[in-house]
């Protein structure tokens, strides 16, 4: 043994390890997201974690620029870790769109980094599950984005959620009417904090950072504080932006989006028009989405996004409008854990085979192979120990059932199938082709999944 003092094992603040009982449900969410995205025709891509710094800076907000991890690499180039997957997508599309063609629909599931203050469900390293459509301004892409969010959450098993919908063109139109067209960014960033700091402090921030008068700030807040049903909100918004082409176009797009969603069965309460949401990133230009769990609203939006028609133009003269959204995987997982909706298991296999007859290792391995060939996950214990010890291990790891066969069972040509959730046992015939055993295992797993 070395005489050196051991290094204290520790993890950086805002980062975390993922043990099996966390990683298994995390991978399940990723698999569901991948399946839903593919069902709409989105194709997978990947991009580097590191980008040239000028690719990333000035694309999100002053806050994201401050939070970005940046450094000089070994070639003395300034680089940054991506803070989201949308800016790398804009660079990717500008670089490859001639080969890809439009519309280009992609999904990207990968890690991003932001040096922000850690809090419940929010880390400095986290995974996003993005999907985007590049190359069309048509409202049909906006509608499809809302449908994907809806189908994704339903596929995960969440029923009580609300997709909050807005369009930045409403606020842009109002600001134009108020003579604040050049100050959209700071007004939006202040408005994005409405739910956190309240209207008075938002008004103060608008005055301080955007140079609004108190009267102008009140008009902006008047728009943001409109409530009611979706139809009522639209009726109240229209007079505020009347006479401004941008604002009127925003109202029209929202009306068309809500009408189409209702036509396919996605209406209130799943979709709620909320003109207070602004999304703090500067690149959004039109429709925006934030999705909240109604049973846990304090955790924040778990799936957000919107339309960004000008972002890719920073990298190319070609028009490449886009729209998409991102599932905040780790925030959602933290919420599901808090709601008690995450099953604590430490194994991805459902079936456990104890190895307690030292002379029967080959038989246990053949039994496991037959089940795996039928698509059933099986773990064989690696040591010949007492059955009781192995069953304790199985319970601790979260296996659904155990297949128990010792000298007596092999002599009788049977295998004991034990449901580890209920304790029920049943003898099932063993055979070279384990059809009966496979059927029994599937029957039990179907009842307990």
C-alpha cells in the first residue's frame, strides 16, 4: 500500500455523480424523448462540446455570457463550453445546410454547461433533449413544436401539466408603439423575472437597464399581467397592439396556433396563453413555450423553447429561420423524484437467477441465455453463495422476480418463479426450449411494470 495521503474523493459544486438508481430512470427519459422525436421525423445530430468563443458569445444574453465556461486551449485559441444546444445548431446549420436541405428537422441529446448558482433541479452540468426545425417560418412548425412537447410529456407518464404559450411579436409590437423598439433586449430580460421578483422590481429594472419611463414600464406590465381564458387574453391583447403590424401579426399567429392545437385535441388546460413569459435569451423572435408541472410549479419550466428566425444569420447570409424546444432532463428528473414518480432500482434487468448449486453453473447460464434471447434482461449471481444472501442482494437491487433452481428442482425438471414484489411462488417446467418459463416471466413482468 502507498504511503501517500489519499486524495479526498469529491465533486465540484454544481456537478453531480449519477448512481444506477438515478441513471436508470434518466436513460428511460432519454429513450422516450428519442422515440417521440423520431416519430415526428426529427433526425439525430451531435456537435462538439467546445466551440470557438466567438461562436457562443453574444448569442444568448449577458447572463449566459457571464455563466459560460471559457479558456484558452493548448493552441492559445479562446474556446467555450456550449451553454445550450441551439447556438451550436445555428452554427451547424449555417455550415452544412447546402447538403442537408430545408426544412431540416433534428434532435440533439447532449450535455451543456453553465456556471450559474446551483439550486433544486438545476446544476452547472446538465443534459438537454432538444428538437428543432430549421428553414421555415410557417406557423405549422410552431404548432408541431407544441404537439411534440405535449406528446413527450404524455409518453413520460405526466398528465397534469401546462404548456404556456406566448409570442414575442406582441411585446415587440407594443414596444414599437411606445417608442422603445431599440430596447427590446433589456425589457425582455427584466420581464422574464416577473414571476421571481414581482412587478415593482421589474418596473425598476426596466427603468434602470432599458431607460423606460415609469409610464412606459406600466404599459409593458399591463400587457404582461393580462389573464383569463385563451380567448379572453387574445381579446384583451388586441387593443394594446392595434395599429402595429408586428403586434397584430403576433396575435394572428397565436390565434392560428391555438386553433390548430384544439383541432387535434390539445387545448386548455394543456395549453395556456400566458403573455407574461418572455424567455430570457435574446435570440427568440416569435412563438415561445414554457412547460410547467401543475403539481410542482416551483421547480420552473421543464420544457422550454421558441422561434428564432435570425440566429443562424449571424453565421451566414442565407435565411435560416428556426423553431424548437428543449426538455430539461435533470430538472424534470428532480421533479419526478420529488413527486415520488421515480422507481428506485439499481439494475436494468428484471430477472435474477441465484447461483447456489456450484455444480450447475452451466445450467444457470443456459437458462439466462434462453431468456435473453427472448428479450428479457437477466442477471446471474457470480458466486455460489447461500440462497438467502443472494435474495437479499436481489431485493436491494430492485429485481422484479427470481428464478430459483437447485438440485431438487433440476431433478424434478422445474424452476421456481418467485415474484419479488409480492412473494408469490410458482413451479414452472424446465425444458430445452423454455417456452412455458418465458410466458410465465412475461406474464408476471406485464403485471408489475
